[in-house]
């Protein structure tokens, strides 16, 4: 194979060349770098440090060409198996996937010829990643020190049992805060009303902060040019929060909660919870029994929602 570019001086340099030359998103570069650095110890035939041992640990320096050492696959398999015993399956599988992507890219550059991870199998991950959160996990979630936007969104999602994207599509003018309900457009275009409870009701006034229209949940920055008018707050100029970003923030904030033995030093290698799990936690046997947050039947857009205290048949 003819090299497509000059080989880097070291494995560490090869990581940086991969991150900048392969199209990896900036938001993912840090986690990729950490995973590839972890594999760097194992490529150097050393066990990767875990927990407090990672703090201040300097990765070994070696040429990228040493990955082609014929003796490496067997050593690597043993080190990977030992690490798999100490870490959760999702973390191990994600690290392996990242390593193989980088190896494939380095091979295409002509820097290495072999993939020493070929004999390493993915670990069996827990099949219950969509299960509802337990009551103690929900309580721990509410104790997190997070921004008002995230706290309100999580509370509303949990109390209303609405879909995550439906809640993000709410506008300020869609809300009836005094009646603890809001209008959404469900699948198929039907108009429905979702309910929330006191947790959300206490947070909403601070989040709205006097706004009368526009997206309820906003990004932290000004909306980029070309953003649809309906997705821009007319008061702040900020854009509607996207589902992708909302999911990322929830997953990042809950990594230590989802992995009690984990340490802050390893947080980038941990998997957090999903918004899907939070939404369905209200329906779990632990939390079931509250009919107040059930979803009402679809109503006509022209029909105003009944206020609390009036006779309602449903």
C-alpha cells in the first residue's frame, strides 16, 4: 500500500491526525481522544489505568508502526479481557468500536497494515437500557446541580409522560400554567393536552421569565442565521433546544448516577441514562398510581381546554 500521507512521529500524534482528518465532530473529539489514549497503553502492552490511577498518568510514547507487531494481538486480547472485567460492557464496547475506526483510518493512510483487535469480541451488554429508572434513581436525579432549563425539562418529561421531542416543541403560548397543562401536536397532527404537576409548575415561571411567545426550551446561544422564525425566541434571539442536544446533556449529567462505582476521572468513558428511560419511569410499578398526569384525549384546536374546577368528562 502506498502511504497517502507522511506517517506521524508517534501514536499520540496519530490520534490527533485521525481526529482532525477523519471528520470526527468537535463535540465527540474529546471522548474519542480519551478512548484512544486508553487503548494506547494496551497497544504498548501495558494495562490501562482505571479510577484514581488515571489522574496524572502519562500515556506511553511509541511509534504508530509498532501496532503491526505480530506478538501484539495475543497480548492485546489478554489486556482487553482484563479491562472488560473491570469496566461495564457499554464502555468497553464503545472503546473497542472507536479503536477499530481509528485503526481502519490509519490503515487507509498506509501507516499500519494490521488490525490487532480482530480477535477481540464485543462484550454482551445489558439488554435493559430502556427500562424505567428506580425510585431511588429518580430522587438522585432531582438532587443534581443542573441549570434551570434542564431541571424544568426533565421534570416536565417525567411528570407528563410526553415524548421528549413533543415537550421540546412546546411554545410559551401553548401553556396554561395555572391549569398545569400544555398543548402539543402529537403523531398524525392531532392536538393533545399534556399535564404536569407541582414540580414543573414551580419551575416554569422562572424559566419563562416574562416571555409570552416563542419556544419554551431554548439553547444557550443566539440562533444561527437561517434558523426558522418559529424556532427562534423573539425576546432573546436564542433557538429552540434540539432533541439531540437535550439527549446529550441528560446522558452526560447522569453518567456517575448510572455507574455508582465510577469516578469523575473516568466520566468520559461512562454511559449515562436516556431521556426515554426517564419518560417511562412514571409508568413503572414503583411510580405508578397517579392519574393526574395521564394524557387527555385529542381535542379540536378550536375548542378551548376546560379550566380546573369545571365539570370535565373524559
